[in-house]
C-alpha cells in the first residue's frame, strides 16, 4: 500500500532511519513530522519509504466525535469564548502549517479532564492569530464577556493567541468590572507537539475560572516542567520569551497565585478581588487612535511630530531609564499637550517605576506636561490611554484617570 499524507511512515536514507507523519511537500523532498514535533526534509532520490500506520489509525489525528457531556448539576457553569491562536490550532496537512481552526468545543473534546471542573458553554468569537486583534475587537469581546456573565456564567475563559494576550487582558481589565473570574489562556506550543502546553494551561485556566478570584487574569505555564501554572493579574503580565512555555511573567507585581498540576490546588501569592465583591459593569468605549513610540538613542523627534500632527488622540512614549527622551523631543511634547493630546511617559526598562523628578531632563518633561506612567507596562499604558480617552475627552480628566489605579495596573509606592 502506498503512503499518503497523514500516514505514519519510516524513511531510510543514507544509512539513517526516520519515523514520523508524512507531510505535504511542494518540492522533491519528503517532509516528515517527527515524534518531537519538528519537521525534516529528506531528498526523495536517496530515500525509501515504508508505511507503518494509515492515518485513520494513528492516534494523533484520530477524530473525536462523541458529543459534549451532559450538564452536571453541582459543577459551575463556565463560558469559553475562543478567539484563536495556538491553543486553538491544529496542523493543516494541505500546507503543513499550524492554523487557528479549533473551536472551543474541539478544545473540550480534546481535553476530557476539563469535564471534572465545570459545565461549559462555548462561543467562537474570532478565529484569528492574535497579531490580527484590533482595539475594536477588544470592545466586542468585552461585550461578549459581559453578556455571558449577565446570563449567569460563573466564570469566563477566553482562549487567545499568546503574542498579544497581554493587550487583550489589559483591555478586558479596564472594560469589565466583574463579580466572577475572567481568565485568558493560550499555549506556546501547538497540540501536535509532544511538549504542547495547551492541555495543562486549559485545565489550570478552568480551575481558576471556577475559583473565587474575580479578576481578569492570565493563566499560563509557570515553569519549564508540567508542575504548575501561574495566575497573573491582567494588567501586570507580559510575554517575556518567544518560545518558552513559561514565557509569561508578572512584572512589577507578584502573581495573584499559582495552580499546582495535576492536583489543581490553588496557592495564593497576593491579595485579590473575591467572587461577588464587585458588581458587573461594562465600560467598552475606546479611542483607538493612540500610539506607542519607543525612544532610541538619537531618534529624531519626527515620529512624535508625525503622530501629534496626524490625528492621534493620545501618545505613550517608551522612554529610557526613569522615563527620559532626548532634550530635542521636549518642546514637541509640550506642543502636543498644548494641542490637547495627552502624552504618557513609560520606561523601556520594563521593570521599575518612571520618576521624572530626579534629573533635569525628567523635570523638563514634566514641565512640558507629560503624565508619569508610574510602574505601568508601556503596552498597558497604551491600552489604558485608549480606554481613558473613551471615558473622557478633557485632557485633565484623562490625566486624572491615568494617574489613578483602575484595575491593579499601578503598584503604589513613592517615586525613588
Ligand atoms: N502568533 C500567534 C498568536 O499570537 C500564534 C502564537 C500563539 O498563539 O502563541 O496568535
């Protein structure tokens, strides 16, 4: 019998043997997905292929068709809103690429352990890679989350691509005041890879969604092993590594807690808002035309001029150190502020707090009217500025909102 794409095969070439799943190939090479999840190409001329298992029989791609379980009375009701990303991905044998095409139902079928934790109601909101998220999608997602909670959900899980998960987590943190947990979860490695983190992350996320932590949080692998997930506050988390499973770190704050795996025991690491403490409310308005500009050594002030002169309503600067830019930029900050455009100063150090009262440059930046971004992450400051401009048009009111902690984004302490 001839091997086809999707079959398990052995390929022998130049004295070496390789076993894996046969992938489509556009060239004269045989492409194999190895057991470790990586693909290799082997020249056809020097290779012989032995069929080991037809694709219908091999376990990785066995279709799971049982219907989703019956509602269990004692378990909480969790809504899973899927948006896409690696956690919702599977290998596409037409292209060999990983595509975002699993629905929340597929995730449930693939991870039976979830059924012990809750009853689930699944809604696919988007099926996109998270680099394609937009501020208007955050508002739409916030409305969907709000509706689910209003309709009685005891917890929400949002499945999301990891690359921009922190932006969406921050947006939901500002937009939804919640009496129940809202948990964002993703995975760094797709389900077809043996090191995939999707199942464990999903189980930990469901555990938190069923807990009494009524905050917007991100739940992802906490170490390089499969021993715990970390519960990060939605405004204090950042993806700090391109590929590691423990890429997400809480910055300038302790994580809320951790979920031990496989016991699913939650250990708290800091204070948190408890279930039912807050009333449900939605503040979904945003001003999307805001920019995040990074200052680099010698960067011309032209980018600042461009943004303030082309309709941008708010600007966040990622300055150096304590929150500095070249003195050449300072008059342009003043002009922007005088034109009614709030300018927020953050730091590219990521860790620590902006303090513009230490050096002359900082004092001049403050005199020019910039708003100190405290210890807010630059990306979170951008989302917050969009949100603040959606709540108030007046620059002084926006300044006040930016200086006030809304969703745990500012860790209060004195500057220096
Ligand atoms: N770039 C994609 C995204 O953020 C895939 C990465 C991921 O999900 O981790 O959606």
